[in-house]
């Protein structure tokens, strides 16, 4: 997933990819910034203006301001298609040539965090690959459909990162919230 985003960063002037942290297991955490090529050439002043608007909403005009949107994926490592959805969203925003997408990119900055919990996802993918069958089994009680404990939902220390938005105990949350506050979407 991260290699895909790195490749998009190399191939497109509409995306930049930024590291914001490292997990307990040493996996890097990234977010992508996507907008029109014109906006990307001026992205720092757009970011600064958005932070100013967040900090002083009454004293800052919203006229000609871009909407900054943050999209997070895969907070639970066993959300099987979440990060793939992030990849598809990024591709759609970068590759599409229709007027609607051009309008979105001209009037917004989309930030994508493609994988909040890579340690849990890796645990889930390892389990899935080791338990899937060559022949599709639709029986709900089959091992292929019943993830073993501790599962991939949680991070390395079996903590559900949805529960860490306030306390910021884990490096995934600390890095994400620091990056989020740099943008104030």
C-alpha cells in the first residue's frame, strides 16, 4: 500500500506523500496530500491559511479558502478492504479527467491516511493468508471466516486505536494527531 502511494508521489504533481510517525513494530506511517497541480504549487500557504482559519474563525475571511478534508483508513487492521479503498480514492482523484473531479481538486485539499494501523493489518493479512482455502467455503464457521485471537483489529499492544484519540498513548495516534493539527482540516 505504501509503495503504491510512493509511486503516485513520483508520478503525479497532484500528490505529495509525508511520513508522520513509526509504529511499535517499526512500520512507517504516512499521509498523502492531494489537490490540483496549481494548489500543490502553493500548498504551504494553503495549509497556513487553513490553520489560521481554524484558530481565528471570526477574524479570517472564508472567501476563496479551500476545503481541507482528512480521510483515514484502516484504524482496525482487520478492515480487509480499507487500505485498498484509500488506494482507489487516491487513484480516482489523480487520474480522473472529468469536470467534477477537476472541480474537487481546484477547491479542496484531500488528505489521505491510508493505513492508521499497519501492525494490526500485517497480523491480519498473515492470519488470512495462512487460513484461506483454495476452494471458497461459504460456511460462516469455517476458520477462513473466524479470525483467531488477538486478531488484527488492534495495534501491536492489542489496543484499539479508536480509543486513543484523546489520550494519545500510542505512537500511531501521537503522529497522526500532530500531523492533523498541522492542517486542522
